[in-house]
């Protein structure tokens, strides 16, 4: 039985079970499942790099924990989107469950995130959201223009 943590895009964390990577893919709505591992090789962060729809939201809780367990800083940690699963692996690299000790260590590491780091991440997330919103509105305008068809030039 493999206990993993599932971070929703809204910041809620659930302890759940995953037996295979396919289970993780289902949790994060797989569109190209990827994994980053903590600096001490204890924790695997599973996510999808190109989230869609409601999964587009930046997952600040998971991003903060990734920063706290790696050598990333608030300025260069990848902003994780959508659902994120944190698990571990055995000596063969296969999916394994988190132990109570590892769960306690995650809580301890999460408490090491400073207010300054949180502010920096908040600003980065806001900028990224604005860029994404701008790109979506530009794409919508292009689709609407394309759907309208060619415009006739009228001389008066």
C-alpha cells in the first residue's frame, strides 16, 4: 500500500493511495506526466507540464514544498500547475509510499519557507497568471477573427 500526498490546485492536501504510475497519472489528469526529485532523493513531485482548463491554476502549496525540499529558490523554482502528487521511490526506482517519518519531514521543510519566499512566489504566480490570461484572450480574439471570415473592404 503506497501512501502519497495529492495537492489540489486550490491548496488542499489529501493523503491517498497510489500503486502505480498510472494511478498518479489519473490523479493529475496526465498530459505528459513528469517528475522532479528532491535534493536528498527522498521525495518525487509528479505533475503535468501543460495543464488544461481548471488544472491551469498555479499550485502554490506544492511549489513551496518543491522549493523547500530542493536547491531551487523562490526566484527559480518551477511553478507547478494543477494537481501535484508527492510520493517516494524504492531502491529500484519504483513507486513507494511515504513513511510517517517522511511525512513529518515534509511538514518540517514546509515550515522553513520564509515570508519573503512566499511574497516572491506570489508575485511570480501573479505575473504568470497575467501572462496566461493575456495569451488566452489573444488566442480567443484570433479564433473569433478567423471565424468571422475575410473582411470586405468598402470604399465610400
